[in-house]
C-alpha cells in the first residue's frame, strides 16, 4: 500500500494526526526534500528506509514504490502542503493503477492556508471577495492560455500565486493588464509557518521591489487583493443577530 501524505506547509506540528500516524507506521518514506521539513522524518520508525525525491526522477520513485510493494511493505509518499496542489501526484497514481498497486491520499495543510495564517488573513471577506484564485506564472510547466494571469485578474478576486517568486515584474505587468490598480494591496509570504517565516505587505506595483530588497527568491506565495488590507468589508450575515439560522433564532 502506498499512502500519499500532505506534510503541511512547514511547521512539523502542522501535519495531520492521520499523516503523523502513517509516517510512524511506514516501512519506506519518499519525501519531497526541497520543501518538506526534515524534522518530520524523526517520526519514522527505526529501520525505515528513507528517500529524498528531490534527487530522484518519477521512474526512480516508482521503482522504490514497486520494490516496497513486492516485499509487502508500506510506503508513505510525503508531499509538501497538500498533495493536490502542484504535487505531481496524478502521474504517480496513474503508474500505480497500471501496475495494480493500491494507494490512498491523506490531505495536508496547504501553504496558501499557512500564508493566510501568517498574516491573520481571511481570503473571503463579504463585499470584497468571495473567491480565491490559486494559480501560477508559466515556468517550465506551461499554464493553459485561457488561464493567463491577466484574464484571471479581471475577476478581481483574491489571488494566491504559487511558484512565481522569480517572475514578479512579469506578474505585476500581467496583474495590471488584467485591471488591478498598482496600489492594490498585495503580500509576499516567505516560508509560511517555518521558523524563518517572513511576511511583507506591499502593493501590486511593488511586488518585485519588495522581494528584491528582502532577498526573497523562492519558497514564497504572493497574495493579491483588497483582503490583504481589509480596510473595508461587510460583517457576516451568519453571526448577524437579525437573521435566523438553522441553529439560532433572530433576536429582535
Ligand atoms: N502542494 C504544495 C505546493 C507545492 S508547489 C502546497 O499545497 O502548498 C511549491 C510552491 O509552493 C513553492 O514554490 C511556493 O510558491 C509554495 N510554497 C510551499 N511551501 C510554502 C511555504 N511554507 N511558504 C510559502 N510558499 C510555499
């Protein structure tokens, strides 16, 4: 059995209880060494075989999984954040399907949630934005043209941009083209929830300059939208005394 497990955004105590248990039971762990906190490996049982996938190809990862399966061993494939975002898990799962090897997926706290917590942000403020667009600039992995940042920016929803720290001038250009103002609030969160986490509140127009000034070149998320400044929003209806909900009567 292979368990895909979300390691969380960085702080080792942000893995789920289920993920922690799976790590402790695993005979083999393959972890994404570029971003998974190595402190999590201390949960491995003695004799556990550990591989760092940052130094491996997909074929090598599959080889380790298949060998473990043949020996009747349990494997944890540990991905950063939640495996469902930019985790390259589908290609592993399809290869396991082709070989008849069973697997499941244990969610994790994604770094976009860790970044919100670092700034005490609510991404979905009434009257400001009720949607979060998770996206990236095209890099070695292309982004479908219909998802071009400028066209997504036209929605003026909260945006969280992954995998793009080295392309901030271009990001700003695309955001402005899509209709954001240069003074739209933005933030850069570096290594959310790690001990060396850093947060910078800036604007769409100053993203590149802020990163450069502070030496931020990778492992960061960019958050765009008025929720960053939360200077105006409407209070929730859920907790409004004038409304009856399934759990509470309205108060006069
Ligand atoms: N599955 C992961 C994302 C993997 S893609 C998740 O759910 O978070 C890797 C990118 O995620 C990085 O380039 C960076 O943009 C972002 N990232 C991962 N961990 C981060 C962290 N702790 N703080 C800020 N950004 C992070």
